[in-house]
C-alpha cells in the first residue's frame, strides 16, 4: 500500500545548540516531508531529544533556523508551535500527574477551547456545550488507544506502558499535522511495542499525520520509517532511506555494529 | 457498602461530569445545605454565630481563593492578607465615597480592586517559582501594610487610622443581626463556591493544574503559562478580596490595617495545607479547622490542666496554641500532605468497601 | 556629606546584621536544599536561651561578665544543638523526598512551634543581653567633617564579630573535610550518599552550625534591641537578602545584606519624607522583587536549567 509523500513541510537548517561549554548539536540540517515517517536515530547523548526540543521551542539554538510550511524562525515559541500544528511526546513522559487520563488528554484540546473565564464560571450553556464537544473528540482518541477502562484513573497510578499511551493521546488531541515522538517505545515489551507501532502507523495512515520519531529499536525503525536521520555526538552522520543508512559505513561503525 | 456506586450508570456526558455524580454525595450535600441554611439558625447561639460560624464562612471563601492559586495552580503565595486588605479598603472607598452605593456591587468592586493588585504582584510568577515566588508575594503583603497605614487617602484621612462601616443592607433588608450576617455570607459563599467549582473542572482549571504539574510540558501543548498563571492570580485575588471585604464589613465592622497582617496570610496558607490543596472541599475543611482550633484550645486546655491540678493562664494557652499549631502543620505534612480532604476521601473509600478491609 | 556618610555607615552596620541571619538561611539551603523559614524563630530561641541563662548565672552569684557570657553562650549553643538534632530526626528525615514547597511549609510549622516553645520555656518578657558592648556612640573623623560622624561603637563591634564569623565559616567550608562533605551534599544528595557521606549526620551538623549562627545573630541583635518576641520577625527582614545575594552563596548573603541595609537606610532618609515615611517595611522586599524580575538567581546564585 503506497501513500502519497508530499513536499517538505519542516526544514531544519544549520542548527547549533550548546549548554555552557557542552555542544549538544553542531550544524544539523535535514528536512521532513509531509505524510512521511522520519526516524532520528543515534547513540545516547547524540542530541536527538535536544533536536526535538529546539523544534518545540523548549530550547533556543544559538545558530540556525527552522522553516515550517514556508515560514522561517530562528527561535520557536512553544505556544506558536502548538498552534501551527506540531505536537510532541516526551522521553520521560511529562504527564500531569495530578490529573486523570481523561483530563490529561483534554488539556490537549485547550488550544481549541474558546470560552472565556466568565462563561466557564457559569458553565451552563455555551461553555458546557463546548466541553462536551471536546469530550467527544477525546473519547474517540481514548477508543483508538484502547484505554477506556482507565479514563478516570490518576495517571500517576498507571503502569509505564499505559502512561506512554496517554502521552501519545495528549499529543493526538491537538490534531497535529506533525507529531514528534521521543522514544515512544522505550521500556516496552514486544507486545506493547507492536501495539504502539500499530497506533503510529494508523495515525500516519488515517489522518496523514507526519511523524518524526526518535527510536532505539532498529527493527522498528527499519520497518516503519520512510527516511532516517542519524546523529552522533551532535553531528549528522547519515540521512536517507533505511536501506541507504543501513549500508552507510560511518553509521555502521558509530552505531549499528556489524550485526546489521 | 454504604457508599456503593454500583448500578449508578451514566448515559450522557452531562450526567458523568456533574459536580456530584454519586447519588449518596447528592443526598449528603442536600442535607448539609438544609442544615446550614435552615437548621443552624434554630440551633446556634449568638456566641456560636459570632465566634465560629461567621468567621468560618468568610474564611472558607478566602481559603477557596487561596486554594485556587496555591493548590490548583501551584503558585505559592504568602501575600493573601494583602489581597484581603485591598478588597476591604477598595470596597470601603467605594462605599464611603459614593453615597447610596449598594452592598453587593461594593463587594464586587472591592474584589476587582484586589484583582488588579493581584495581577500586578502576580507578574513575578512568570519569572520565578517556589520559594522565590513566596518572597515576591511577601513584597505584596508588606507593601499593602504600608499603603493602608501611611497613605491617608485610602482611609479617608481619618485621624485614628481605623475605619468603619455601618447601615449595611441588601435589597432593602438590613444586615444587623448575627443571623442575617450569617445567611448573607453563607449565600455568597455558596455562589462563589459554585462558580469556582465550575472554573476548576473546566478548561481553565485543567490549565492551572497543568502549569502546577509540569509547566514546560504545558507550554508545549499550547497552554500559555502567562495567561494561566495571571488568570489564577486574578480569580484567586478576586475571591480573596471579596472575602476580605466581607471580613471587614460584616465580621469586624471597624478595622485597621493590622487586621490583614502577614499572620493572616500564614493562617490562610495553613488552612489550605491542612484542608487539602487542590480541592474545593479542602478549603472548607481547613477553614473550619483553623477557626475552631483556637477556641477549642482556649476552652479545653484549662480543663485539661485542671485534671492534673494545674491552673494555666491565658498566656500559657496562647503559647501552647502556637506550639500545637506548628506541630500540627508539620504532622500533617508528614502524614498526609494532601490534607483533610484526602482523609475524607479515604474515609469514603472505607465506606465503599465496608465490611471488607480493602 | 557627613550626614550622608553617617547614614551610609549606619546602613552598612544594619546590613551586616541582616547578613548574619541570611547566612543561616544560605547554610541550610546549601547543604540540604531546604529553605529554613524557621531561622528567625531560631534566632529568637537562641537569644532567649542565652538571655535567661546569663540571668540565672548572674543571680547565682557568678560575677565576672566575660565568664557569665561565655558559659551562657555555651549553654545556649548546646540548646541549639539539641534543637537541630530534634528537627532533623522528627521532621527532616520524614520529609526527605518531598518537594521544596512542602519542606518550606514544614519549616513554617517549625517556626510557630519554636516561637511557642521559646516563650513557654524562657518567658515572654523583654530580656537583656549584656555582653559588655559599649553603648555610647563616638564621634569620628572630626578633622575631616565639621562635627564629625556619629559612629555607634556597638554596631562596629557587631560588624567585626560578624566578619569574623563569616571568615571562620568560609575557612570551615573550604579547608576541612566536613566542609567538603557539606559542599558535596549541597550539590547532589544522592551522589554524596553513594560515596558514603552520611546524609543525616551532615544535616544535623549543618543545622547545628546554623543554630550557632542564629545564636550569634540573636546575641548581637538582642544586645542592641533587647530580646523580645519581635526578634522572630527579623527573619522576614532577612529574606530579601538571600534573594538578592542568591540562595546558594555565602558571599551573596554578605553583600546582599549590606546592599539591603544601606538601601533601607538611605531610602528611608531621602525618599521617605516624600511618600509618608515608614517605607523601610517594604523597601527591601520590593528591591528583591525587582531584582527577581531581572535576575532570578540573585547576584551570585546558580542558574537553574529545566531539562525535559
């Protein structure tokens, strides 16, 4: 089954990022095409999460720019990025521990909720209708991720694999055009990984969401991604289809080893 | 067994998301409201009204406001006394300078004054948090202390520095007797509590809690930290300001700036800690606890000492109060940091599974 | 000009006293990450202890001023060690992994407790501490300025004592192995624990040192103002100092204290008359507030980076 991979939607140009004396990213450039699944791989500490953080506006790169749908920015503002339709999951979850699963995913809808404070205080009428409309949407996501039984549970009480699903659900609630996933399968067993892969592929298929994916599991990466970027010590050492990257000698020596 | 939710299915979002989805809760609240509005006026003595009930109702409102800021949005505030003061003096100025100003708009305007003050002194929360924010809010407290002491305009240039109000009435009915004061404050409390509960379970409440739990992640999903934090300060200080105006107008009658000192700020914070942060009911429980405790100690400690043959003076009682207060705070933080509200929830859980242990 | 210098010097002296209290804050925060709101209550408690002990010693016939003060100081220090040990055992140990705000509020509770306990044990009147400080001011620099500058000898000696204390503490931190251990704990509790540094013992030590600092501060303040309940509020005056200087910096506490002390005095004298006077109560706080907006970590503090 072939899908239509579109034009470049996200273009990262010459990004350099350092913290004090430590250079996290050196002159990174790559692009992401619409509807594709782009993987970013590399050893630990290569700067993959930092790269996503730059795209999201959590970190500000010292040099370089990011172009999204034709608009170029030297620094991304987190709120603006979310408005533009980029959503994100986190390596260490970053869920709102004090809230239930339902509420966590509902926060993803906040961007689209328009009622002001006064209307919300009264609630009866427009605010309530809006709340239910978005609840309906969130319930669809909950159905999709198969976490119905846990919707009222505080997320802090859920096992790790389910928390990862809630993280994904919260990102999906933004109805994003680009989904940045930071090691969505870390710490999962084979079954859970298969489930997660299925979700990612479904999202990419049904909604056409572009996916940028950081992942360590080579099997997953080679299987589901369309193109791969390889980072090592903050530098880009490979960029291309999974097969091209697999046969790249630099990548092999830095990361893959001789088994592949 | 008593609290079983089995069989209570919800078939619409409306039913699922109501404030009291469990039937037993609805009965309980109905009974409570009946008791509060109808029963209490018959049973309570004048002393109970003036010493316990009226302060409790007003403090519960203030604690509600503080809980929104500290419990739901996670912004530490040690300046609540200042917000009460601004609300009180703001309302006073409108009341005294504009002849014939009706009471409820006065209170609301007082609240709005506190809102402006709150937003202003809430600006530091955009840059700092935790302890540093606590210090910043203390700046608000001391600044307000000074403002109402030294700037004569606020107190209408009275020579003594203290101001008073009289002849309060609502819709033509005078608010003179303890009973009328109690019912008036109680009604306002119920309205404010309902509005607050709606906010807290709506979109803005989720934003506040998101900021509290992890503000970096909140920013990434599109929540504006600035709007969320300042709105928390605004709503919170409005409620606290109104409570301050009520405290001044209705409970005190005449007051000086020292009525809203830093001690009041600490008291409010303790109400929220002991009652339970991040819970509307927590404010009520905490206020009840803090209002009743000194009275209880005052009555009980001399009796307790008499059993052992001691006679203790009031100074000893007041020192003991401080010690017990402090010890209780520490004890609560160690044993149940989520306060009385969590204990209440645990109690309900026990009732749910009784006679089984878990 | 002479008057300006007088005010300046007065501010510097007052600032030195603030620095002493701020030092206690910084010490505890550096070593355990706990912000000890109870520092002021500790100052009061220590001062009360020393005042009453010296009173009892005097009443029991011991004549020599120096001896009385020395013994009273030692006894009060002993009391503070007990307090430190109890606080660590009963409170801190139970709250080890809690977040900063919980610990802050716990120290608020300790504040109330100490205030009540201090007054119950030692009484709530105003007491004197007489450590032989000369009370009459001297006129200095009479040749340079007409009439000379009024210098309060007591303040001068107090500043000297404070300076000595700071020097001692710096030496302690930099040169001794315990000091090194304290610095390690301040950096990272878990890492320090993993190399065998006994966390609980360290914390008791730190609170003891902070207790002694509180005692010195209480002694000096008490000698100047008399020991009374309002001494506890001195902690509230010292908070802006740590904000200004940075919570983790000993030199920051000193410099911050001097800045606040000078600022308060100067603003009261030169700005005060225009706005009704009495601005001392909020000047320090508003200064700290403005500073917070510009440089949240203070003059010498460390910047905090959030990693997601």
